[in-house]
């Protein structure tokens, strides 16, 4: 299975002066294959990453719902360009 990164861009305005880009990252459903070691394919159904602990700790990279690392969750990047 090929992994893809979802990028949503809102506000397709052309700026004539300086602009500021605001990027927010959200982690969606878990894509870890729990049956890979036996040659199968099975995901756990976790729909969204929720950090186990506060930002800056190792627990912030572990999902509270499924126990997987944040890298197994689909990354969604939303970029908004603000014209000044």
C-alpha cells in the first residue's frame, strides 16, 4: 500500500504585498498493519491520534486510543495564506 500525504490549501488568493502562511498539522486514522508478521492486513480502527501525555514528553508521540506511535497515523497538513 502506498502512503500519501493529504495537503489542503484554503484561500487561493494572489497577494500583491507580503503574506504569511499558517500551517496546522492534524493526525488522522491509524494505518498500522497489525497482521503484517503473519502476511495479512488488519488495522485497529483508531480514527484520530490523541496524545497520551503533554507536549514535549515521549508520551506525546504515543496514541492514547490505540497505543501506536504518531508516525502510524495519517498526517493532514492544512496551509492558509494570509495576505497583509
